[in-house]
């Protein structure tokens, strides 16, 4: 456990035929910050940020998204944003439904956005890392950015393929390591940084479940998929919203993120030396922008 952590408690929650897992830190009576990881990642990418949140007086819940742990990876289960969002609502209720801030990265940012649009009264603020708050129609200013973005998004159709999990687990998760390097080109991450992610993406069942989030995007015959697209394009959530991007993000153009954030009326900032995993690359820089946002939203 890194220096600066208070005692970590591993929580489990049984719902929807699954055993969900989460890390919890801090005083149960404190305001709650929920940090949500994305792909290909785990809650451990927030290890550098969590001590700062604790020092600022928050309790922190860091759940694994369903499918990223053995108890939550079942072939018959749903793996989509709406199912994951329902899990987070259940986690908040399990903790006594305290005032809660949503902080999401990548797929976790989509989960946070859906929660904020579904039930804004349950949440105090929304912070999105490396994903902007889509909605309110298409912005013509994005058109010149789309050809490059399509090249950056080459991995999405790969992840939607039925055999994608076999690629991810091959050669000690070499493809996942390559994504980390491509998406955060200036980050010299260590073996210890990557180890929790490697544990997920060298396991065939967990890798299979994690890729289902991408396949669910195309399953328009499913009501959950249609509802996700409806929420994604719905007006901005009526919550104080902060969008943070790494200027060197190799997965989603930082300029595209800025334009979408501005179009949604959200506060936005770029971290100049960071890529896609900005909260792991520069937790102090993220905290410097995040903490004032959380404090202002609570008043």
C-alpha cells in the first residue's frame, strides 16, 4: 500500500447474481468521492490521488467495474454502462447514501455521466477524466478532427470482435501494455503500476467480460443499449461538471475533449505533460484542479 493511505477495507456487494468488489478508504461519516476506473485499467490507477482526497476530508470508494473481478465475471451477466451504473447506485446505498461526488475515467467517466443524467439529485458533482460530457447535439467544429480521431480509435472495432479477449491475454497482456504506451506516450509506468491491470488482462474470463462493454455499444436490439445512447445524447447533467484531459492523450483527442466540454458548458482543463491516464501520471496536477471543484460544488 503506498505511503499516505489510511486503512483500506475491501468491500463486497451481492447483486444481479454477481459478487462485486470495491476498495474503501476513510471515515464513513465524511462526504463520499466515488472514483471509477476505465479500460484497460483497475481502481489502482487512482492510488496516487486517493491519499489527497482523504487528506481533504473525503471518504473514497474505488469499485472494480463488473467483469474485472472473478466474482463479477459470469458469461450470462450483462456488461454495459447501464448495468455498471446500477452497481454504483447500489454501492452508494450500501454506504448509507451520503452526499457523493462522481469522478470517472474512460468507461468509468461514461458510467459517471449516465448516473449524473439519470439521477442528478443523488450526486454533488461530476468530474470526467479523458472523456468529455457528450450530449446536446453534434458540434460542427468537431468535423475536422474526426479523421484523426477515427485513426486513434482503431482499437474499438478490435475490442468489439468476439475473439478480442484472446488478443488481450496473449504474451502477458502485451497488447494492453502497447495501448498504455500509445495512449500515454510520455508516461514511464513501472511493472508495479501495470501489475493490477496485467492480473485482469491475462485472465481469459476477465478479459472477455471487459471487452463486452465495447460489444454492447453495437447491440441496438437491446433496450439497455438504446437507453445508453439516449442518455449519452441527452442534455448536459445539471451538476457542476469538470472535464480534465491530458494534452498528449493518444486515445481521444484533447482538442475534441475541449470542444465538447465547452459545448456542454463544463469547466475544462488540460494537463500539458499527460496522456490518457492523467490521474495516474500526475495525481498532484489532477488534485490541484479537482479539489477546488469538489469544494465549490458542496456549497
